[in-house]
C-alpha cells in the first residue's frame, strides 16, 4: 500500500506513475492530460487543495500533498522489504 496523505492509501501494484505536479505540468501534454482527466472525473484530490504530486493508476489520477520524491522513497522502501 502507498500512503498518499491524511490516511488515504492506494494499492502499490496499481501505481503506473508518480510525478511532481509543478515540474511536469510545464509540459503542455501533461497539462492537457490532467485537464482531460479532471473533466472526465478521473481525478481524486487527496491534497486538501495543495497538490504537490500526482499518481496515475490504471483508472484514476490522485493528487497528493506529499512530494513525489517522498512517495518514490516509500515505494523503494516497500520494494526493498519485499526482496527477502
């Protein structure tokens, strides 16, 4: 499981992409992707109005108040724990 903030978690196996919202939305394609996802109801905002990252799964895009670096570290810790 990946903790996205304020008690919200998603299954780690569903994660396709973890991205920094500020740097990736400088690309027109990413900005367009997020606008379409929002218009079609695919975004769930767990950021309490302060998104720092977004997480893409097969069916949903999640906004999180946690930085993409911190989320990536959490994924790496989980991977390392499962290596045994």
